[in-house]
C-alpha cells in the first residue's frame, strides 16, 4: 500500500504555526487538525490564541474548542479523535495538516500510546492503604526493585501511586507498560515543519500576543471561567493567564503586574517547549516550498 502524507506543523507558542497552516491550506485540499492541549477547550479562546471563527469558516478546522472546561482531554482521548479525523481526510483525499505545540500529543500520534490497563477499584484502594501505612518511599522502593531504571521522580506522588498500583495488579510498573506502544495509523509519512526562528524575535512576538489578549477581552474570558466555579485542578484553569488574571480580578495585583507575570511565564514556557524539541530530537524533514 502506498504511504500517505501527514503534514505536521510543530513549534513553541507564538511561532506562527496557525498562520503557516492557513497559508498551506489555501493551496491544498486539506483539513487543519489541532494538537494543542488547551485549544481543545471551548471556554478558552483568547488566552490560547485559538483561530477565530472567520478563519475556521474559510478553512476546514477540526478538534478546536470541542470540550467544556469541566471536561478532561488526555493524550489518549485526543489521539482517538485525531486518528478519526486523519482517516477521514485520507478517505476524502484531503491533506491532514496537524498543527500544535503539545509534544506529548505529537509523540502519541507518531509513536502510539501504550494500552495501559485501568486500575481496578480494590487495587487502587490497596495502593492508597499501603501509602498511608508505609509512606511514599516504600511504594517508590518497590518500583525501584522491579524497575531500577525508573525515571519517575521520588516525590511524584501521583505517578508513583499509579505505577505501584499497576505493579500490584499486573506485575509490571508503569514504565514497563509504556515500552509497548500501540501504533494505530499505518502506512503514513510524517512530514514535519518546525516553526520558531530566532529566540529574541519569538519572545517579542509572544510579548505582543499577551498585550493583544487584553485588548481582545482576556479579563472577561477569565471572569467567565470564575463564574462557572471550575476547580483550580482542571487543565483549563492551569493555562497561562488564568491564575494571573484571577489575581488581578481579586485585586491582588495591578494590571501592569499581571501582564508582566504572564509575559515572564510565557517566555519560560517557550524555553521548556524548545528544550523538549531538542531533547526528543524533533527535526524538520521536508522543504516548506513543497507546500507553498
């Protein structure tokens, strides 16, 4: 079977991914498929710089704004929906243009996700009892005994409990299960385009974007989230800007301080994204001219 192309546009925030996607979409029969973990939320449009309604009407956009803020979107949930949309593109002879900056989603798409068993209720209860009785170090040492090469941080309670629960239930820890990914989309070529450019130019673009967010109604957007009484533990409430603007609304910091903190946090996020790209050896493997 002839291999089919999936075009991936990947890079840090504010690097021009969405604009590049629409430029390419204007020249090809295609669909733009989101892999940004926050642009999936309906309630968060301005702070995530989600493509506006006019652009979405002009070009086929998928997996944007599909979840309520109270809902959860894991890599597994996103992958299932992305595979459906990509296969739909192939069936209709469209080029799938997958666009975003969430490395975990990209890794899941290209490498697959392990089909890790759900933890049974009685096993979960036993793991929590062991934690309360013997402490976190005890659980961590059990994991180490089984899998000495674990990269789980010794203070990462959530992952330790999950890994320990899997050990009780299956005899294998989390990382052993992750060594067996299930790759679902076959016979495809991933054509990667990386966005980014010079670091200072990227920072400048990101700083301007923060100012534009306030012009476009970011404060009202966060006020709406507050009125929905969403838990601060939800993914949507951890987006850059939500906590900062909440503090401004509550009178804890000034507008100028809010903007400055958001800009600093955005720069730090860009650094983390670039570090992830380098550490995972993500490189461009196609000439942009082929698509423009």
